């Protein structure tokens, strides 16, 4: 029969599990940057199997789900749960915003990116995503919703006129 110290020696150290989980997370993030979402998802599943409470892994897994499978509701649940585990983390909010943007809800994505930027104005991820989305100007007809067909058509006309004017200034 094994003694208690021998049994303890065979158990993985909590620090080692955390280090392995973080290494898998870093590897998955690198794969996500190269747009290899399926491979990143596999690494994140292994990491979450070792440490189910790792908020960064859970949030990144949600982004991979949205990209790879289009499972937006499940991806949103993962990202929101990660934010509950580690609130006020701008990277987790950026991942939530990415899922909203993939879902097609640009207004919610913009609000989420803006909230992440207000949380930490020095973090580059929210500023990058806000710049990627562009600046949303007021709709041409403020008394109508942004999605109204008049605002969409007038906005396209306004953008075309501005492109023409700025193109002439460049010469």
C-alpha cells in the first residue's frame, strides 16, 4: 500500500496544471492570430479540461466557437461566463465584442468595445477593435432609427459624396 507522500507525489502540482493551462492558452491564441480556429479550439478544450475555471481559455473558446461553428448563443454564454469569473478584464470584454460582431450585432459589439476601453484605456485590444470598426457618425435623419431605409440610403449617398470630395483634394 502506498503512503500518503507517495500518493501526493503522483498527483499533479496545482502550479504545474496552471502553467500547462496557460501554455495551451498561449498556443491557442497564436493559432487564433493565424486564423486556425479549429486547431485553437482543440487546444482550448484540453486546457479547459484541466482547468475549467480559466476565464481567458473560456472566452477564447467562445470566439473560436463563433468563428468555426457559428454557434453564437453558446459562444456568448462562454464569454459572459468568463466575464463573471474575471470581471473588469478588457481582453474578455473584447472577446465578447468579437462574438457580437461575428453574430452581426455591431451596436452591441461597439458598446462592448467602448466599455472595455473605458475599463483600461492603456490596453491596446479595445482601441484596436474600436479603430477596426470605425467611427459611427450620427444618422442623417436623427428622428429615425439608424436601421431605417432612409437613413441607410442617405448614409450611402453621404459617404459617396465625401469619398469624391476627399479624392479630389488628394490631387
